[in-house]
């Protein structure tokens, strides 16, 4: 009888073990790939959320900085590893949706990934060189359409970047006479904006951008979403100034992604750990101090729907505007 109980007890433990997600069973580590060098915004987000997620999962999380090709090298590395939830990407629409959409040479597509959830959410703000004559976006659009007027130059951090795409949509929806000037990163773009070499650009309202606006080194024309950003309530939305931009809604996020084939149970486990991290007061304070808002935790269906919707939205824009690195 005692032997039968022992056998039954062992069987129950085995069945319970099988029912647990692999992440909870394994003592191995998780790799969190940041597709940019150490010290940048993505690296900051990863290193801010990793300690709390590590504790929640009872797993060591190792940050891997794999930069190159505008984030494509690190993004592709995630897809070269098993779809078991043990390799995560700290990514954004730039790397996983837009980069492969505009560059056919990349060996992946947006549908190769699955969203766990956003860690940070950031507004895009349209800024101008400080000596640009137009007082607001409405005046800028009107001036660009005037007879014999020079086209407005808009900078971005590269062809197919979110800021390029948002600028292209602005030109299309308003009929403004604009041309694109791609840069190799945000630092040289911001320098040229302050120096007057390029007219306008969309940039994330994070980091030092708000400070540059308040110091009048950049001129803010408006936020690219339907509501003002609580971190900068004095900056209007673009739709408040130009009625044709009432529906101009292009906020962005940085968050965690995995391979699309990752099982639902593993995704739910990771979502619970991310939610715990984003609820931590120290994590929230650090993210908000950086100028971003804390991401809203998502469930399985919510995350899948958001990623599907944004993928469709951006792929349509790229196709309609014929945006390509070639």
C-alpha cells in the first residue's frame, strides 16, 4: 500500500511538472538581445526591467548587445535560436516591422516575431530648426505650397525608420512640399537641426529632446497623437493646429518580442514577469525620468492584436509611399 502511494505521488509530481511552462521548470538563463550598443536608450530599458523580470521568473537574464544594420543584426539573431521563450528581443516597430519592409535583403519579415508587450511608450514630436520662419505646422504647410517656395527638408535616422515614415505620411496627408534627408543616427540629425542644416524632423519626446525644446534650441510644432503628452502639456497635438491632422496618431514603443512560434504558455509567463517589472516603483521612476511613459501590460490576445494591427498599418504606408532602401 505504501509503495502504491509512493508511485501515485511520483506520477502526480511528474504530471504537474509537465503542465508547467518550460520557463518555470528550467534553471537555465534567458538572453535578452538589445540590437544596439551599450549605453543607448534600448540598452537602458533592457537593463532597467531585467532585474525584476529575472526575480519573477527565477531565472538569470543576460543582456546581449548585438548592434549592426540599424538593429537588424540583433533582431535576426533572435530568429536563429529556438522558439522556447529563452531568447527575447528588446525591439520596436523600427527593427521588426519597418526595417524588413523597406529592405528586401534582410532575412526576416515582421510576422517572424511575436509581441510580449511594450516596456515604454513614447510620443513623437515634430520639431524644427530654431530659426525656421513658420510659427506653427499650419504656417509651414502653407509656406511650402506657396509659388516658387523651397521644399521643406525633413530629417530622419534612416530610410524606412519610423521618423521617415511619419514624415512621409505628413507630406502625403497635407500636400506639403517636402523632401527626405536620412542620417546615420539621432545625434547628427539633432546637431544639424540645431545648426539649421535641415528644417524639421519627427523625434521621440524622450531623452534630451524636451530639454532642447525648453531651451529653445529646437522649435516644437506638435505631438503626433490625438492627446497631449502629460510630460509636456504645453506642446499641442498637430491636430489641434492643423485640422487635416486630427487623426494623425503615431506614438511608438520599445518592448519585448520573441519568435512567432513561441508557445502561448511561455508568452503568458513572460507577460506576467514583464507586468511585475512595470509595476515596480523603482522601474517606473527610472523609465519616467528618462522621458518615456511606462508601457501598458498586455494579455496574449491584446499583444497579438496590437502587433498585427501595427504591422498592417506600416506595411500599407511603406507600399503606398514606395519607401525602399533601393
